[in-house]
C-alpha cells in the first residue's frame, strides 16, 4: 500500500517560498487514516454450546421434533413424557454425532486464553446448560440463555443453530465487534485483532 506523509498546501500569493508542506496521516488510497489501524475497540467472543448427551435435553429435543412433524402432517400432537422410552439409548447421527459433548469448549477456551488474551469478554450461549467444570464466577465470562436473546418466546425452545446465530446480536452488553466460535474451534498459534478485522476499505485475505 502506498502512503503519503506529506501533502502540498496552496502557495500564498505574497509568499516568496517555492513550496510549503503539511504532514498528514492519511492513505492516498481511499483517504483512510493510518492511525485507525493502530487501535481497535473491544472485541468479544461468542460461543454457542449444547450438551447433546444430557438426557433432559435429548428428551425435550425429541418431543419437539415429533410435535413439529405432527403439526405438519395433521397427526395427533405428542404428549410430554410419552417419548421418553424412545429417547433412551437412541443413537442417530443427528443427535449424537452433531451434539455429543467431548468437552471441546474447555479446550477452545484454553486456546483462546493462551493465544488471544486481548479478547474483551466471552459469552457462552446455551439453553440453560452449564458445563460442570466452567468457572461461571469469572468476570470475563457470561452465560447467556436462549430466552435472553429471543424476543419472541414462542420460538422457544430452539434447536436450530441458524436461528440461534441470527439472534446473537441481541446479547446484552455485546461489543459492536465480536468473533463467533463454535465450541470445536481451536486456536493453534497467537492471533491479533487485525487478523480478523481492519478499519479500511480492504479485505483481510489469508494466503497459505
């Protein structure tokens, strides 16, 4: 990128000097202030997390899945509790492979602490589940329930990742800039804010 640290000012009519220069800190491409590259506002991290091996969560998910199917096909709506026998021991790709918890969140948080200590705050969005090992007293971490970010409570409970992601900007106190992580995203080396965001007209492109 070409930059200019000086610009020519108009020559006064009665001046005997040949030229006059005034320093500036703007790029000659897009007139972007170079000082903008040197500082960033707070950047948060948002996780979405679910413990798919939790029997209560699996029971609820199965119930509402059957409720949705019945409402579309005109079948009798299921009664809460009747599907419990079906859920116990059930093993299918949708439930177990997608939602199984192997404590990825624990190691993702550790990688974040090690390689991105500049992160301002961490939000973990769940349906109310809290990992037993998580320090919820940490001033840098907040658990956010789905009911907090969904204005229309009739949309709850929710099991759709896109629906949850669509409402992440409703997290109270969330910074204007934030990184969205799934719980199986891990950092393997130090990163900087400019690896994710630049205050300019250009796009950050990683070439490997």
